[in-house]
C-alpha cells in the first residue's frame, strides 16, 4: 500500500451505506475516474470547465482530504456495491468565501440515470443534519444545469435566491428542507 493509501484510510471520514452504495473517503484508485470526470467538457461545464492537467486534478483531490481534516466534513467517494466501481462524489463543502455549507454531487458519466445521485445525496444530507447539525443545507446550481436542478427539486429543495458573482457567474441558491420536519 502506498503512503497516500495508508494516510487516506486514517482520515476521520465516516463510511455510510445504502442498499446499493458505499459513501467513503477517497482512495488512490479514485484518482483515475476523477481525472476522467474532470476532463469531460460536458460533465464540467457547470464546474468551471474541463480540467485536463492531472496535477491540477491531484491538487483538488488532496484539497478534499484537507477539507475533511480542517472542517470535519467534505466530499465522499460514491462506490457502487455490486461492481465496486467509483461512480461519483457527494458531500458537504464549506468554502471560505461561501455563506454556509453546501451539499453537492457529481455522478460520473457512465453511471448517470440510475438514481445514484439521489440515493447518495439523501444519505449524505441526512447524516449532515443528524451528525453535524447542518439542518437546512444549500446547493449552488447554475440556472442552465437542468440535471442538478431536477435532482435538487426531487430532494425537496426550492430556489431561495440568486447569488451573483459566484466564480464569475450567477447561480441559484437552492435551500434543502429541514431535517427537523423529518424531510432529511
């Protein structure tokens, strides 16, 4: 096992399971699928555009691990139980310049349309409310990102406001329902 693998497994990242998925911390084997996702112009068009420089993807990969260490939460790797494949990422991030924590999701191209994003986001949101006290998370979504908007709405989130000048664009701020109402 590499030093990265040893250290990644020591991060205090909870492992969550659903019927079909495992939400876990990053592992070295997740880097190649993440590079594929980041270089896909269609998948990345709402996330700042494709990133083909593997060094830059590597820095983002490590940033997620640092986020877990610094904030105590971050993006889980989503793994399909049946195949063992890495199918995406979901989690809660709290950027220094953001108003509050955001729940976000990225499902890799070959795995879209199977309900993984919904299943993973619902599980992550419930855990965030019950464990970290993040009762009503937000999601920043580009108005043209119809797939993410549909998922947010399926999760019960509603548009609360627009946020201009969010990494150079205007986004919609979706507010997720309160866990206190049992909706998480």
